């Protein structure tokens, strides 16, 4: 993902998965050299850059799930943990922003959640039959609408 750092330089940001101690790295030279930004147990898949706040969704199955938030202005990490009642953990597949709302898609459980502040999340959709990670949960913004997919058909009342 391309973004700007606190000095307004263009950066590439990448997340790294299984087998890596470094979980997030940045490059200021279009990928020739990479600098570790976060080393730790949790891994992330989605990255949303919102001004000086970089929001990374947990994909890691070793914790309850949630978000890592990196503030580029003060070079500080903070973490938000979701309470996925009845589920071992909550793993993100995507995060986007629509107007003043953050929309998060979870691969496990298959769910779509929303937040105004990234601290408090509200359930918009839950597939209670999901038993494993669903790679197909995603949300896209187009004009004044949010379109979400879950990889299968949803029953809805016909008018």
C-alpha cells in the first residue's frame, strides 16, 4: 500500500505473515530497501491509511482479534481487541472508510462490522453458520454506497 509518513514522504507499506518476526515493513525507495516497523506475535492482512493513522486488521489466530493502530505523527502503536462473543477469535479480511464510518469485514466469523471511532464496533451482518476463515468477505465504497460480499448468497425478502 502507498501512503505518506509524518514527513510527507511517500512510502510503501507491507504486511508479512507466517514465519516472519517482522509483521509490518515500510520502504521509502519504492521497495529497494525495507525497514521493519512492527515486530511481534500478531499478523495483519488489511491496511487502511487514514491521514496520520494507519489501521491494520488482525489476521492472527493466536489472539481474540482486533486492530493495530499506528500513529505516524508520534511513532506509536496502540491495539484494540474485539470481543467476538461465542467465537475463539476475530480475523479481518478488509477495512475501509465510508463517510465518517469504518467498515470492517471479518473472515472469521464471517461478519461485517462498523465503527465511528475504531474503538467501539457494531455488528451489521453475521453468518452464524461460518466455521472457518472466509477469504471472500469484503466491502467496497462507490459514490454514496457500501457494497459488501461474503462469498455466498444471502437470503432476503423479495418485494
